[in-house]
C-alpha cells in the first residue's frame, strides 16, 4: 500500500500543470452539466405549468 501511495504522489508531482489542468477542466464540465440539467428542468417546469 505504501508503495502505491508513494508512486501516486510521485506521478502527481511530476505531472504538475497537466494534473491541475485536468482537475480544472473536469470541475468546469461538472458545473456545466449541473447547470444545463437545472436549466432544462426549469424550462420543462415552465412549459407544463402553463398548460
């Protein structure tokens, strides 16, 4: 287990900017997915409330 943790830490440190770029892009995509899901939900609610 400790060898795996050391190797993971070493890979994170050596990757540097690429790691933070991946984290940033994934965070942005998750926020975008939640936003569009809620936007569609609100649109459907407005559509069916008027009927």
